[in-house]
C-alpha cells in the first residue's frame, strides 16, 4: 500500500491461507479487557477475564491522510469465541461524520453485521466469503463472528475523514444482539439497550 504522502495508485495482495496483508501501517488489537460493559452477561465476562485477557479481534490498517477525498482501508479479523451466549464481536461505532458510508468485503469465515441508525432502524446482514456489504451513511456497525472455530476476516473501505464515534454505542449498546442459545446464531433484543 502507498505511504501517507504517495498519491499513486497501488495494490496489495491478500494471502488466503492465513489471510494476512503483505504490508500494513498499524495493527490494532482488542482484548476482552477493552470491551468492559459491551457484553450483556457480566458474570460470564468477569469469569472469562479472570481466566485470561483473550484477544477478540485485530485490525490491520492502511493509513492515508484523514481528509475528504481519501479512503481508509484495512483488514479486520474477529476471532471465534463467546462471552456467555454472545459471540465475539467488535466494539462497533457510528462514524463521527454521520453522513459517511463504508464497504465491507468478506474474505473468510462466517459472520453477521449488526447495524442501526439514530432514527431507530436496525438491520442484521450475513457476512459470508465473497459477500460485499454496503453500510450506508448514518448506520452504526459492529461485526460478529458466528463461526465455531474460524476467524471472520473482512476488508473494509470508508471515507478517510469519517472518524469514529465509539461513545454512543458504549453508552447505549446496539438494539440487537447475536447469540447462540443452543440452536446456532440468533438475533435477539438487547435487554440492556438504552433509548
Ligand atoms: O471502520 C470500520 O468500521 C472497521 O475498520 C472497524 O473499525 C473494525 O472492524 C473494528 O471495529 P471497531 O472500530 O468498532 O472496533
Ligand atoms: Ni466504520
């Protein structure tokens, strides 16, 4: 990928065996301890944390100047696992510039994207290899790995000036959760959702 000040078209390659970008600028890791309050079953959360601070997901970012006209892209890897009956998931966010969209391309694994708008609409869409998901402006988004043992790997692209608003989701949560209560992935109401 190009460096921050390089304006020439460029490509990168993704190796599918262990999906891994040839080059990236930053590697973000999110462990269980950084997701406090995000999973509904707090007892299960505390129990799991006491057993070790598991790595839930990683993001490999390709940096560009964060200005209109530029695009940010990267690869998100959500590992398999659960906290209580809730699957491992990303924190999820609105874009700070609400009127900005995002495209996700699923490379491997099996997941769901949980989305909602400030106006109260919600949507949950499958993420399956080869699938392209368009997240329109105004929609908060969180990816959830519903696979039993495989990573959920997606490529994402969004306007570089979008920014992240994590605070709203940290306070309110998403309206919907994806859980496994013995019959595979199920979308249910979040009992702790704050209006
Ligand atoms: O921009 C995006 O939506 C993604 O790159 C996410 O940042 C990534 O999947 C990690 O999720 P979050 O930023 O909610 O922790
Ligand atoms: Ni986003």
